[in-house]
């Protein structure tokens, strides 16, 4: 009897996922979804594990959600992986996080190439350890010509840093006569940001219960829809992702109009 109930529940969960997925597929798919992947440390602590165990587990979620985004035909999935403020963490944790791109390369590159995914990075590359940067470069080279999902890692990314860099670049362009001061508009700014050429995020998701943006895409998020969940990133499943998108599909985006 118990076995029957268990398989019945498992079956009905699969059915739920199927119907959620088909509902989501029939609605407008966001072009760009950005995720503040939070809660790895707390996930680990709750289990009596070191914080890095949460980061390791979180990598599995990255794989699952990247697959789901690809299946839905989302154009860009940006994952906030390391902020310009995360250097304040203990050395061992930072070292561990800086090794994850290599690990991800080793385990995921083949599938990403097969799926026609293009891997990109936004953030300040100059401060990354050489081994981290070389993994990123290998991803970029191996996937440069792919035309499917853009899997965009925000690594050593800070929105204020990004805006300051853009301001410096614009000042240089004005000084050299390339741009007229009065011609500085949103398009000029967009061109000078790390996200140049990408659409603004339609939907920003943050896991693990914090209701803040932590220096993420402050300019680009001007009209994004926001979705927060208490679920920690390692526990975040494709169903939660579809749920976020279904909610997004019911929002009325007005962009200041009526
Ligand atoms: C998100 O999880 C991953 C990174 C910021 C690198 P956290 O490590 O912030 O986990 P919590 O918020 O401390 O639980
Ligand atoms: C934001 O999470 C950065 C990333 C997800 C990479 P944090 O855990 O660093 O943010 P705060 O410190 O809680 O605001
Ligand atoms: Mg956190």
C-alpha cells in the first residue's frame, strides 16, 4: 500500500511538472532571466556541513536550471556567481569559489557544446586568479560560435563597479571627441556596460529569502520583474524556475505607460 501511494505521489508530481511546463510554454517566454543564486552557505550550515559543501551542491542546480532555460528557449540566463564584495569572505571559501569554473568546465563543457550554448562572463576579469580566468577563456573559445542559450556568469561582478567603468569610458570618449557630451544617452551607456548587446533582464529571481539586490544589475533592472523565494539555491529545482516564469507571465508590465 505504502509503495503504491509513493509511486502514485511520484507520478502525480511528474504530471504536475508536465502541466506546469506546458502552461509555461504556451505563455510569453522571458528573453533574459537573471538569478541571484543565494543561500548555499545556510543550506550547508543547516546540515552541519562546511559552507563550501553548499557551493558544490549549488553547482548541480546551475546545471539543472541551465538545462531548463535551454529547453524553454530563453535567450539569456545570467547567474550571479561572485560579487565584487564576496572577496570579504574567508580565504578558503574564496579559493573554493574560484576553482568552480574549472570544475564546471570539466563536467559541463561537452553538454553545453552539444546544446549549442554560448558561455559568457560579465565582471572584472583583471582580479581573477589566472586559473579561473583560463577556464573562462576556454569556455568562451569553445562556445563562441554557438547560437543557442547565452549562459552568462556574473563573476567578480558589481553593478556600481560596472557603472563607474562605463562612466570612465564615456569620459574618455568625450575627451577624445568620439562622443559629444550632449549625445550621451541610454544607448551610449548600454554600449559601455558589461552587458552590452544583451537585452535587459525581464525577470530577476533571488533565492533564499533575502529581499535585496546586492549590487546586481542596478541599471539593467530598471523595469525587470522581481521574484523572490525562501528556497535556498541548492534546493531550487526546475519546477521552482517554471513557477517563477509562470508568475512572470501573469504580471502586467507597463514600463510607465497605462
Ligand atoms: C550564494 O550563497 C553564493 C555566493 C554568494 C557565492 P551564499 O554563499 O551567499 O550563501 P548564504 O547566503 O551565506 O547562505
Ligand atoms: C549576492 O549574494 C552575490 C551572489 C549571489 C554572488 P550575497 O550573499 O553576497 O549577498 P548579501 O551579502 O547577502 O547581500
Ligand atoms: Mg548569501
